[in-house]
C-alpha cells in the first residue's frame, strides 16, 4: 500500500522531492521544544500550488493525514506530523513574487522566511510590520497558520490584520485563490479570516498578499524602569498619546525576568541598568521625523523621570545599542537555560486584570510546588503575558498539573489560554477552559464542513472527543 502511495506522490511531484519514512530528517519530525516526535510515512516538498493540490488529492483518496510544516518554531507541537502520515514542507515555495510600492502590497509564497520578506520589503523602501523573535526561521505560511503576533501588534495588529489576499488548498485538493491587494472586501463571508490562525487544520496556505507600510524613517528604543503596575499602564497610555500613535512596541518584563535574563547574558553583554526595579519596559517608537523624533523621545522620558512616572531610562544611541536592549528581551536561549526543565505559557487577558492574574498564578503554583521559580514577561500592550516556570528537576512529570493551575488562574480573570502561539497539540485538552461548549461545537462543525475526513493536521486544536 505504502509503495503504491509513494509511486503516486513521486508521479505527482518527482521522486527527488519525496522522502520515505526513516529517511525523513529530524527537523521535520520534531518540534522546537523537543516535546513531540513523530514517524511520518513521507516527507513531500512541492514547488507549486498545483503540486500541493495533487498531494492533497492523493492524501484524501487514501485517507492519509497531512500536516503542513513551516519553520517548526511553533511552541505547541502544531507542525509535528502524524505517525504514518504525510509531512508537507513548503520550503521550495519561497519566492517573493511582487512588491508593489504603489498599492503597498507584497505577494509571496508561503514557504518564504519572515525575515527575508521583511528585508525584501525594506530594500524597496517598504515595511512589513510583523516581527517575532523567531523571524529568522518562521515562515509566512506558519505565521498565517498560527496568526502570529509579536513585538508590534500594539500598532499594526496581528498577522490577520496584514493579510489581504490568500491562496489555499482545501482538504479535497480544491485551490481557492483570492490574491487581492484591496484592504476592504465585504463581499460575503470572510473565509480568509477563518483560515488564518486555523493551524493547518482547515486548509493549506500556498500564497498570500500582505499589506505593507511606508518604511519608518527613525527608530528610538529605550529600556525604562518602573516602580508599579499602575505606573506601567499610565506610561503606556501616555506614550500612545504623546508619540502621536507611533508607539510600536511596549514589552513588559517583571523584575525577576530582567534579573534572570541579564545574569545569563553576563559577561558578554553588560546589564543596561541595575536590577532591583519591580518592572522594566522595552519601549520602541518608529517615526517619520529625522530632525525631531529623537529629541522629542528624549524629552518625554526626561519629563517622566522628573515627575516620578519612571525610575530610570536608558536610550539606545546606535543600532548596536538598540540590538543590545532588545537582546535583554529576546536572547531567550541563553537567558532561560538555568530554568531547564521548564514550561512556557502564552496567555492573554484585559490589561486591568494582569496584576491579579500574576499574583493568583504565583500563589497557585507556589502552593502546589514549593520552591517553584516563575518569570513573567510579554507583549503587555496587547494584554499578552508569557510565563516560564520551573518546578524542579522532574518538572516534565508535573507539566499537566502546572498547566491546569495556570489556566485556572486565566479562567478566573476571563482570559485566554492561547494569546498568539495557538493550541497545537500541547494545549488542546485545555481549550475548553476558556472556550465554551457552544464555541467548541461550532469549531467542530466548521472542521467537519471543510475537512470531513479529518485529514488536515489531525490531533491539533480541537480537544480529543
Ligand atoms: C524564540 C521564539 C520567539 C517567538 N516569538 C513569537 C512572538 O513574539 N509571537 C508569536 O505569535 N509567536 C512567536 N513564536 C512562535 C512561532 O514562531 C510562531 O507561531 C510562528 O508563526 C510559527 O511559524 P513557523 O513557520 O515556524 O510555523 P510552524 O511552527 O512550522 O507551524 C505553526 C502552525 O502553522 C501551521 N502551518 C504552517 N505552515 C502553514 C501553511 N502554509 N498553511 C497553513 N498552516 C500552516 C502548522 O501546521 C502549525 O499548526 C516564537 C517562537 C520562538 C521559538
């Protein structure tokens, strides 16, 4: 049977692009967290939408699971293929087809790496605002599949706000293509928005049109120390107004996160400011006035220091210093090594509820696991918190118990267990903690309508029956 399927796949896309079973490299079988591993029957690497459609038709005919893999940087095991299924990589579909600086739109294939898309836009004087720590490996298809957020959501929104056109292959191999550059399109149901963030379970994105913006002319980045959460919120609102809508990033770090990250980066990278403050915020403004922006930014922070709104501030004076400030937040591999084994959370809530959530989550975890270490940080401007938790050397054994404690605290403030990283497989048994039965039933109906055989990325998103 599997030889017959292999022959069909080879006939559809060429034998050079079909890899069988044991030959499939680890990066296509494992997730970045090292938590899930699978044994797919085939890895296929098509070069066109037509080839993707042919592969899906073969999978549908044989009832074979098919999982599309992007950069495999998702943290929830969403792109790990099914045992015995097809792993589909779009890495050969990585072309940037057009950058239209009149309509401010970029048409590209789903396998393109995010950073390459950003750089290509910049080379044409345009700007693709989506930005994540994983930019060097995450793909356009993966960021659409996951509806990625990142560092600039505050100003430009998540991936769903940047997609105007989409081409997808449905579960029966049908190609639906609407590569429009128009921002407005209220002609009927917005099926694109349904596909965005569906984690490869409703369709496979093959091409997209992304909205671009004019390239900012200036950037100012600062690390700011703040003494209370109330002051953090006041600073956020103040900067939103006073920077005329140009505040682009507002990354909040609790004092213990800052301490852990900067300690791990020593001595290679000296601390930009001392430890001991309750909160640190990485603030970035992308502006348009080379003559006035920097001095206005400096004046605003000086005034905030003067009237006690903030306790300290370091403003980057060069691109090198800017990168060093961002590294405090983004150099995670080094920063959290001391927390291994750890679990990572990505939750959201109304900003006003964040302090209550943090206190409650700490109390629940420390109550259940005395000596646990937890650090909090996140895209606070969007109500998005990340948490890293170490409960001991045998932490992996307690993972589900810790998850439940955190998600109970999220439920208590009416938040979501998945702000931007999705559900994948690691969170699917918890999705009902912040989604109602009716919502889950609606999701099941949508899935059944679009993928009646459940061949697209099975075992992800929806809870086990
Ligand atoms: C250091 C680090 C920092 C991160 N920072 C952020 C952040 O700030 N914000 C954020 O949102 N995420 C962040 N992430 C998570 C991750 O990078 C994003 O979810 C990203 O969108 C995944 O892209 P990918 O190409 O790696 O997709 P994968 O991990 O390969 O896939 C993710 C999901 O999308 C599906 N998928 C992949 N390609 C397609 C396609 N063509 N069509 C349909 N579905 C598809 C997969 O099946 C899977 O379910 C971070 C991860 C790391 C490791």
